[in-house]
C-alpha cells in the first residue's frame, strides 16, 4: 500500500481545482431510481453529514486503485488469481486490533495456499474497511407484533430491536468513515511492518495442518510448500524478505450519498475515483442498468465488480460491460457470480461463452456464499459442502470453455465462529447457537476458510 496524495472533492464545485463538470458527473446518479437506500428521517442532517465527509481526506489514493486495476488485468489474462474475503457486515464494535489482525492473517494464509496450488500470484482484497452497509430482502422486521425498519448495517442503523436503534442516523456515516480509516491504518501498518513474510505465513499454515483434524488432510501439500521454501533458501533466496505486502480493500457501493461524498477528482489525471476503498462492487439487488448504482459505478475509475445471480442473462452481462467497461480495459470490471451450487453448472456457461465471444476481458470470480443460504433452527447458515461444490462447478465451467476461473469471493472471519455448517472440524446444526456473531449473513470461520483454500488449491492441481 502506498501513501495518500491529496485529491479534490468531486462534490465541491467551489474548490479551486475541482472542475464543475466533475462535480456534476459525480451527482449524475441523483434523480435515477436508487434501490435499497435508507429512509433517512432528516434530509438536512444527511446533507450536513455528506458535506462534512466531502471535505475530509480520502481514505485511499487513486494510484493504489490503478495498481489494483493492473493486478486485476493480470487476473483477466489468466496470469493471477484473486481472493476477496471478509465479513458479511463489518460492525463498529469489531474494530479492534485483534479482530483486524485475525482477518488479515486468515486471508494471508489462504493466499499462500492458493498461490502455491495455482502456481499464480494471488491478489488479496479484503471485504474490509468500508463494508458497513447491507441490502436487505425486507424493508421492515416484525417481532411480537412490533414492526421496525430492518437492520441495514452499522452505517445506517443499529442491530438492537428498538425504535431508536433502528432509525437511520446519518451520524453513523461519519463513524463508518472513522472506522474505515482506523482499520485501514492498521492494515497498512501490518502489511508494511513485516507481519506477513512468506515463511511466517507458511508457519501459521503448518500449525493449522498439525493442530486440527481439518488440517491433517493437507499434510502432503504443506510438505511440498516446505520443500519449495527449502529449495528457495538453498538457491540463496531469503523467504523472510519476501512479503505479502499488497492488500487491497473493497466494499459494496450501496449508500450512494456516502460513496459520492468520498469521490474525488484525481489530481494526476482529472478522473473521478471513489476513494472510500480500492475497489467497490454493485450488489445483486442494485445492479439495474437504468438505476443509480450502475450510473455511479460508470462514472468512477476504480476497478468495479458486479454481482450476477442465477437470473442474470448473457444480454445483461453484455449490457453491463458496455456501461461499465466501454473501453474494454482489462482489470476494470469483475463479474462476481453467486448462482448457488445447484444452478451454476446450468447458468454460468452461456454467460461466460457470450462474454468471451464479445472480446471483453473481464475477471470472473465466484461468490459461493450468497446462492447457498438457508435457515436451520432460526439461524441463517450455509454448508461448506455446498460452498465447495459451487466453486467446483465454477472451475468445471471455465475449464470446459477454456476461460480462466479468476477468483473466489468469500464471507469469512478470523475467529472460531459457528455460523456455517460442516468442515473437517465440523460445525453441526446444534452448534450454531454457540458462537453465532454475524450481524447479517453467516461467515466461514478460520478453519473452514483454510479448509476451503486447501480444497481450491487441490482443484487447481487437478487441472
Ligand atoms: O449479504 C447479503 C444480503 O445483505 C443478505 O443476504 C440479505 O439478507 P436478508 O435476506 O436476511 O435480508
Ligand atoms: C449483499 C451481498 O451479496 P449479493 O448482492 O450477491 O446478494 C454481499 O456480498 O454482501
């Protein structure tokens, strides 16, 4: 990660170097239908908050977004793999050194295993430092005859079921900015400060292999990585100087008032960037071609993702490419498919085939979480077997078409939560209540995440 360089707030036409046309451009989504926006009770308070946010420093530097775009271009060409992962919904209370470290450590461990299995560089992108807003299926929730607004993420309202907590409060957007800044600061310190040299990360993986039933299945792969590190040392390379020091951030660009307040004109190029994170994505519920979210994403130069569920058609994918990647720039657009294990083999082939014929070089990534959610004993959950099966289907489709299975997009955490079922260190239905901490959807715990990484590494080797 590199340091920030001042850019100009796109929302402030009065500022000397921010052009009026750029300011108009960043507002072009206003007036279009914007799905999943909170009912802010006091529009004046919202306007005051976004004005304040517009004047604050950006959270990332546009040059870092360009670097990520170049890394993703390598993925689009089949020369790298992307791991995107983190909480379903970050919460303000979880902004602690320990939790941030554990999430980063899990991602780095997964990246190391995947890099070895794929024999490709892995681009690591956290769902972190900004993933505070959630689209929901229902606008309201009813308990014991009382109906209140649904929880939409800490950026909007509180999880407690009281009228006060559930009322959208724009002050929370400032906390989102502060929490994102604190998280980013620590991530930058960890990655720049040597937390993650290659042999340290492998040592953590060896502990996982040695200490858990989940891990023992992967002794052979871990021993091969050991041998590779010994070989590198024998050749004079020092694995302690080789670091996983590039870690990017991403979140769903859901709350357009916040995202456009953090959108700035890059002083180097004059282009607009959403500097709330390196990459943003547009969700399954907000990707309408004539809607505000796609209009916003079309105006910023960051790498952008779009979720594609089982109802997405090839025509929709092609229209999204025209809107979001008119110059056919590899690394600009990532399609994140979330079809469900039972549908991916039927639905994905036509999409991938038609996009390939169009000549667009998008990144294809597989989110095996969102199409595989169900309820057990009142808890939203997912089964690791279904998650693995969807990734397998993703690989099969790409192998059959000769295209690159570019990456995976996972909801995970570094702790030992009991939110998803299965894994070699099995979580059963009866365990769900033990440590179910997600504010929204179920995440893989650390062991299940590493389990998945080793299984995906094996999928590469089975090629
Ligand atoms: O993370 C994705 C969505 O926000 C989530 O699946 C919606 O959950 P809901 O169907 O409980 O609203
Ligand atoms: C809401 C999400 O996913 P989707 O848009 O695919 O439902 C998410 O990834 O948090």
